[in-house]
């Protein structure tokens, strides 16, 4: 299973640090405001999978441009990872706006549900916390997705859990999509049988 993961969030929330921590196990604290596409192979359930992880910078744009940008990104992505800093209220507000923009875009385009997780980063700086854990959970509940609080600086395994959790949901989503045609086919076959019996009895 190859998968495209789109990572979104405000500047300086640790998006790049999370990605690099997942890919290399190393923590690097400082990054420029760069857009980057990482390609990496991972082993899950004994199978090799190729991941493309798009580290997308956040830019303030007007609503129409934001919708167009969101549309292009959603067409590319198999899964979404939205990141904010627990020490930065503005970054949490950005994720809230992104959730709304994603909902609107999916409705406009008729997209199927795209697996998504919301991540509160910098848990190691709990003494500087501004955004409560409950706020993150409530936002994730409204978006019908999973929520994690992690520290890219302190804990590799929690970061690994975020990406593996998203990959599991991408796989589940693909399985359910594959099953739909099969279910529809069974329903059609049953309908045909019942219709034929009803016709024969007339």
C-alpha cells in the first residue's frame, strides 16, 4: 500500500520536526519555512509500504484561493495530519479553520471521507500550555477523527503512533471503499432475483 500524507498547520508548530522524527528517529528543532515532499519506505504488518509525506507551509490567503488550494491538496492526499502547538492559541485556531475548509471542500467536490488526525505538539512544554487537551479532543470529535498529544522533541514512539494510526485508517478506508461495490452488486443481484420471482408469479 502506497500512501500520500498531507501535513498541515501554522508555522513553528513542529510539522517538519514531527515528520523527520518519524522518518529518521532524530529530532531537529530548527527548520526554515520550506515546502518539502518526503518519500520513505516503512514496514507495516510485514509489508513494505511507500509513503509520500507533503510538508505544506501555511499561507494566509483569501477564502476562494484557500478553497482552491485545499481542493488540489485533498485530491492528492490519502490522509491528513493537522498539527498545532499546545503553547500557541493562534496555531490551534488555524487548525480549526483548516478543519472547516476541508469539510467545505469535501462537500463541494463530493469527496469520500479522507482519514485525518489532529495532533497537539510540544507536549514537553506543558508548563507553557495554553490549549487544553480537552479542546483538542473536542475539535477532533467535531471533525470525526483521532486526536493525539505528542512531543516530537521527547518521544519517538508517540510520533510513530500518530503516523501508524493514520496509516491504519487509510487502509481501513480503502477496504471499506472496495467493499462497497461488492455490497451494491449483492443488492442488485438480490433485487433481480426477487423481481424475476415476482414477474414469474404474475
